[in-house]
RNA sequence: GCCGCCUUAGCUCAGUGGUAGAGCAGUUGUUUCGUAAACAACAGGUCCAGGGUUCGAGUCCCUGAGGCGGCUCCA
C-alpha cells in the first residue's frame, strides 16, 4: 500500500508516452469523447492527427479490408489502430510511408461533412467499419442517458478517404510536415484485455525537417544513455533468464549501490530514524489483515510449508507495526521513525518487465513514521527538507505533487481535512512550488509524490510521502497513550526517498549517461603508470587512496598509457592519474579528468585531500 | 498475460538450405611507451532450448524460455 514508487514510475517511462494523460480515471478511459476527440488542441496536434488520417488512407490502400480503430495525435506524433488480415512487417511500414508521401504530394483538401446520426451510422456500416459504428452507438447511448439530442455525425474526407472524426484538421494533406513511421505495436481495442488486439502504428511528424531530425537525434541519445546498455558497458549489473526481473549486481554496481545506501543511512541517522529489518517470508494472514490478499494475491510470490501459506513480502509496512506494537508507546515516544531497506518481491506479469525500472525484486529505502496528529505539519516539512537534501547530491530539483482525498477514500472525512490542511501548511511554509492534484491521493492517505526531470527532460516518479490515516493505524490497531492516559490512534507516514534503489540507479545512469558525480562514482580514480618502473609508486598511491576509503583502481597492465586512458574514459572514471618519471620524482600526479582537462604536478597529498573532500561534500 | 519483432564467441554484429565468420575483449610473446586503441600469434561456439521438415537446418515449420517495442496491469 505505502508504495507506488515503482508502479507510478513505470508510467513515466517510454519514449513516446502514448498516454500523456495518465491520470484519466479508468472509467473515463476509452470514453466516447476521448475516442472522437483526437486531441487536436493546437496546430501541431491538428497536423499530427491529419497525418494519422493520411496513414489510415495508405494502410487502406494496401489492405482494403482494414478495419479502423482510432487515430489520435499524441506527444511527438500520432498513431492509428487497425484490424488487419495479417501482422505488419517493417517492409509494410516503408510501403505505407510511400503511400503517405503520395497523398501528401497530391495536396488533397480535408473536407468536413455533417450527417444526421442515422445516415452516418448507416454509412460506416456499409463500408464495414464496425469499430466506428460502435463509437457512434456509444455516443447514441450516452445521449440517451443524458437526455440530450443526438449530435450529427461529422466526417473528414481527403481524396477518396473518409473517417469519422470531430476534427480539426489542417487545410490539406500538403500541410503535413516531415514524418516517419516508427514502430508497430499491439493494442487492445479501447484498452480492454477482453476486446480484440489491434495493430497500432506509431509515427512522428513535425513542422520542419530540423525538428524531425532533432527528435530522432533525441531518441538516439536516449538509446545511447539507456541504463540497460550502459549497465553492461560499465559492468554495473546484468539480468539472466534464471531470475527474470531481478538484477544481478556486479562489484561496480554494488559499490554504487552501497554508496547511495550509506549516504541515505547517514541522513536517516542524523534525522532521528531507527533502522529495522523485518522478515521477507510472511504468513498470508498478515496480508489478509492488511487487505492486500484479496486484491493482490495474484501479484505475490506465494509458497507453502507444512500446510501453511506464506508469501515473499511485496511491501514492508504491515510488518513495521509489529515493532511499533512490541511495547506500549507513550505520546513522548513519538514521532517514532522506523526505517528499513526492505527487499520486496512483486510478481509482475512477464510482459511488463523492463530493465531496472520494472522489476520483480527491488529494495526500497522505506520508512514508517508513527506520530501524533499535532506533529504532522512539522514532520512533513522535515521530510520535504530531506528530499531536497538528498536530491541535491545529484543536482536534481524535486517537484512535489500533492494528491488529496479521492472519492473512494476510507476513513473519517474530518480527519482527512485536518491532515490535508496540515500538509498544505507544510508545503506552503517549505516555500517551494508544488502541484495540486485534487482527488489523486491513495484511498487511505493523502500523499505527496515527488518527480524529477532528467537530463533529457523526461519525468520520473521516485519518492513518495503518504500520510496514512487508516491502514496501519486502524487495521493493525496501533495506539499510543496520550497525556490523559488514554489510548489513541497515531498517524503513520510512509515515505521513500530514493524509492526503489534499482529504479533510482536506473534513472541516475540515464541522467548522467553513466558519468556519475565524483562522490558516488563506482571508480573515482584510476592510477595510470606509464611504464613498468612506475608501477610501484602507482600502487603506493592507490593504497593511500584506498586507505582513505576512496574508490581507486591501478591500471598496471602492460598496455600503453593511451590505451589505459581510453579504457578509463569509456568507463567514465572521473580522474585519471598519470604517473611517469617526472611524477615519481616529485611524488606528484598528472591529473586528467573525464572532460579531458589536465592539471599537472599535483602532489599526492593534495589530490587525496581534494578527492576526500569532494566525496564528503557529495557535490553533484 | 496479450500482439509483433529479436536471440550466432565475454561484448558489438556479419552469415543464399551445403565445412561457423569479423572487430573488440581474453591468453601468450615481443614492446616500456607522456594524455582516447603498440605489434604478432593462439585460443574461443549446445548458432537460446526442445521437437519437426529435408539427403542435409544457424537458415524453413511448431512449442517453450528470455529480451525488445507497445497494450493491459502496477499496493
């Protein structure tokens, strides 16, 4: 319950987010309005949606029996869904593009027509477009429900192609800019697993060739930074079919991991957390009590022993209550901050797994804070400060999104109101901008989600702060003794700063393109002796650095210096310390950083102090 | 889970149904070098797994696994 860290995150992933409005209610998803409204709210949207029509025309030219789904404009481009007699191949895409170019060259005008409903419906039935008929029927059903008159059916035609469409469009096909069809994917009709699987073609289109080129370049860059690719190149982690969805951490990846873990642990120690550790294997009755068994049984790894049913924990929160309740708590004990690096398992469906961002096993830097209602505002403000401090180590600016009480919320509305007022006060006094998402809270908790934007402008959901009013306090009957000797309910805050360590590292890899800040780089410096006779002093310097807990390697292989530098550059090591005759003589090093800048004649001690200071300061 | 595509040496990738290939990495030798690749030789394979078609399968077909792009899901 507490953590949507990993899940929310997945939404933000992906080059062309097909669902820019991921906050659509499930009920709203695939609604008639949405199906008809191609999302053309600007000129570029109109052009993209027009390109979708032209693509549909081309597809229909190749497959006369093609049945059309919907074809909206999306971020960066458009798509259109089709039911086709056979799967599309990359060759088909080229042919479809050719057809589109022909249509664009012909510069057909887009012509809007309106028909009485029955006439429009009869038309789409006559041309065997059942999906369009279904949209119209839903529209009619909706009109009947609301008692409003049936709207006329509007179509847009260009050349010989006609589509059910609300518009708007550009004036003519010739107005469509440079485009490229990107990929074919499967997509359920109206997003329902129970409906037919259609073939979706994604395309991108821009006003100018330069914009298209820039977009394609951006995608190449994203591919270059892909953590799955860099993870191999930098020897950080790997995945194997014996444990799909779980990373194997190599020494360098584990060093990065440990550095991040040590850093947040230091913050937690300073901020009054107490670290705990709870079992990974838990009896199902705990999940029955928390309510998760009913909803998430299928997503848990379940096993039997001696006739009892256990599962690997998919979250930490319920177990923390056992520690809270292990003794009677006084109002003086609060806030009680219990942190845990919990190893969680969630049985995500095989098709959803992806690198470090969607995994079956992950570790959360989780914490559960038990507090009195009067402590809420201050605690929240402290947590916002905590997020700020930690994200500052990476030069990331956190964005806060405040989600308030949803319609289906549990618990006393008055309690919700007080909590929301406290959170608002905390956000206001913290003084950083935040977004308000009414009704976007969890059903048991108002929450502040934290997003970051990476170097490529992609947004990622990482941290979360949730004020649990119901689940832990009520379901697990947590109490403390107040000043009057009465047993009363505490509030609970679930929070994670990195979120999932796996995911956070994945984001860092892509954000920094593998060139991590000096303080957390798996290898901070490589000592490069020029010839064999410099190996001794090089190892000596390496030992001095290691003694200060700095992460250093000595490349005393018999390759040439140039090659050693190349390897270190490829590994994005921040400092290359070249040691030849001059340096050994003076006990100095010649420093080359990964940007290629050089600084000669730096004494060993000066460099060691500098690196130690830089590491301690955790500067991005 | 669903649709499509992919899987060949440690890595990146070639490979017409007819003897399994390259570059890098590795090993060995030579070289001892001043800021992004010294030279040479050697070694390296269950062509993802299992069935099938064929005189003959890395190549064609079927089943499965894993990955990728999406859809759905995501406490």
